[in-house]
């Protein structure tokens, strides 16, 4: 079953613009993670935010977490063509021994 | 330090054959996860293993699919009597510890069933 759901499903922007992707989840979590997948490749971890954190930054990435709304957002600032990829949020189920559950992802296209 | 290694990269099988997918986790990682991805879909969790133990197989189909992670050697995802619906990309990930750790992914095995 899907735990996280991203929106939008697809996003097209110009280089230099900001891209915002959202993720909603259903159950309580210990942390939420964002991953990136280039076409035909495995996923690469971008950033992890814990349930007691509200915002986290890493380079051009900014992640927020609102546990009351069970939602998170990923902001990529000053996007580049190389940011073109699919982005997935992943959550645990706040239970020992469980694996990460991924959403269906947002496909980001950045044109130059 | 090599990353997560999956092989083969591409695997073609005819209906009814067996498919064996291998995954060597990163050095020092004892937790392995298998996910399946269909085109335009996210990753669907299949199974979570530690050395010689299956921790969670709630995402594995009840029939034809099995997974192992022996004391020595890679983790194996085995699909018996493959059907066309098994065609997908299968990704393996590993972590040093379970639970809250971030995952390191391999490049996947693309299984095509003819």
C-alpha cells in the first residue's frame, strides 16, 4: 500500500525557477526522506527530516514537515537542467522492523 | 568503496522460466531491501532481510516469489515460473542499520518476460 503520495505528478519549469513538490502520508512516522531517480537508474537519497523537525536545508534543497497535516514539501531553488529527474518521498511506518514506503513520485522537467 | 551492486542489469526470460536477481549490499551493510518498479510508478516494497533472516515480507506475492540473504554471498530474489506481469525493474537497497536509516540503492535489474 502507498504511504506517501506526491503531487503534482509532473512539473515542468524553466532553468532558474524554483520547483516545489509536496508529499502527504497517512500514518505517524519517525522520519520522512526524499529521494531522486534519474531515468533508468536507482534512487539517490537527498535529505532526511525527523518527525520533531520542521524544516531542513541542504544546498539548494529545502524540506519542510508538518506532522499535524501529515505532509512535507521539497523545494529546489534556482533549478538547473540537471535537476530533471523523478523525486520520491519515503516514510517509515513508525514501527520497528519496517522498511521505507515510497510514493509514486513527481517527475520534474527543467528546460534550459 | 563499491556501492550496491545488482546483476544482471537486464534479464530476459520466457514465460514459465525462473529468474534470479542478485544484490550485493554496500560493505558493512547487513540490511537489504527489495523493491519493484513498474513504468510510471513508484517503488513497491517487496521484502526486507537481514543476514539469514527475513524481517518483513509483507510486500512479496505469496506464490512464485522468494528471497534470501545468506551468511555469505549476495541476496537473491527468485521468481519461479515467470509471467508477463512480472516484467518490471527490481531494485535492491541496503543500509547499515534498519529502521530510520537512509537507503543506498543499486542500479536495478530490468526483467523482461517474453
